[in-house]
C-alpha cells in the first residue's frame, strides 16, 4: 500500500497511539496519568496520591502522613487543592468521596470530602496562626479554615512536585 492510499484517519489513529505509548499525554488538556498509586497531572506536572489517608486526621498528623511517604511529599497548598477541584469541575469530572461526590478526576479513590492544605491562616501580614489552617471541600471547591487539632471529617491527600520544579 502506498502512502497516497493510506487513509488519513488511520494515520491519525496510529500517531495518537505512538504519542500515548511514548509516555506522552496531552498536557494542554490537563489529562491525568496513573503511575501505580500515584496520579500525574499533565497540566501542572504535580503528582498526587491516588488514595487519601483513609480516616479523620488532625493537621499535624496529616502533615506527618505525607512526610512519611518519602522525598518531597507534602500536603498541597490551598490553591493546589482548589485548582484540583476547579479543573475537574471544568472537565465535568467527578469521583465518589465518602458519602458524597467530589469534583476530582475519576482516578482518585477518596474516603472523605474535606482535605487539609499546608496553608496556615495568617493572624496578620507577618505571622501564621498557630491554631488555624485552610482546607478545601472538594464537593464544591469551598476553602474553609478550621482548628489544626480538629480531625473530624478531615483527610490528607498528598502531593509531590517533580524534581525539576
């Protein structure tokens, strides 16, 4: 078969298969890729744990949970959590999260719907609060603050930036 007789749709399909097989995903579309228990966001390049910690957790324990995962794992910034929700909502994506449905990519397996961030509430322009931190309700993307020592309904979802960031 000559190149002239090769159907264009088949050439596009073959090119798409090669692109996908070669570790590529459409970064411009914000696609997600699963790498074992880690989900890679093609738009932000952040890596997220596929599962949360699975139970109510205080802020200090949430931070310790992420740190135990190894190099550079941490709680996400409040903006990273909010952007996780906003991107999924924009794409019409959702997943079960406890007894609710959250706007997150379908690949996530979540046991709750409110997640700690590493962002502390500022008392004033110079000092973070010793008692309050921000979290995000992934059902609606609302940022809320609560006492760091209050574990009720709070979960830890961990994130890691690639080494080159």
